[in-house]
C-alpha cells in the first residue's frame, strides 16, 4: 500500500484493468485513528459505572467522497457495508466488559459503560475490530485505577457486626 507507483507496477505486473482494481481497493482500505478517554478517571470505584468515550476518525485517500460505499468484495454474494465493533475487555480475567457495533463514515464518537472491577490497578484493552477487512483491527491499553467501592465497605461493616 505504501509503494511508489512505478515500484508497485513493476512488482505486480498486471494488466491495467486488474491494476485499477487493486488501486481502487487499496484506496478504500480503512485507516482509522482511535482514541479514548475515561470520564472521571480519578473517581472510579469498585462496582461503580465506568464511562468510556471512544473517538474514531477514518483517514482516506479519497476524502472528496462524502459517504463510504460498500466493501469491495467481488466474491461476497451481495452488497456488504463495512461494520466495526468496539470492545472493552480485561485480558487478565478474560472478561468482556462492553461491546458496541458501529458504522463509521468519517468521524464518530461512541460511549460505552461498564461496571468497574475490584479495587486495584487494571490494564484493560480497547479493541476496534472490522467485520469486513483483515489487518486493520487495533487494540489499545487502558489503564484504570479502581478505588474501594462504598458497598464493599458497608458489607465489611455488616459482617463485623454479625461476628460480634
């Protein structure tokens, strides 16, 4: 995809029609910038709700086109629009925390909520996965420091009273 035109043409050695198809596909192949932020990151407590805002921005060669058309998939039996999955997971516990399917034109902001895990430091993952293209999935680390939740302190107090 990064090759100069003359080098690419020399490597591929295709007729012009096939070469145009390759160029069309390469120009449509998605390059998506992913970013995220955790709302009130300093006040996350065990059992509380964590709000994550994920920002997506598609970078295309042909930015004049307003709308992204169907996937270039000549062997797929019908028209296929690309879809994306945003997933938040904890690889240490192999837990899926949040998932959402989105369609992406140029830019999108997606909000995901999940229940905070037990107190401590957690390195979770934010995944962006395509249902149409291989090789463009992304994963980002999301560090989260979770404080003790109020409910766990109340449970500890009630247990102490029961034991007395």
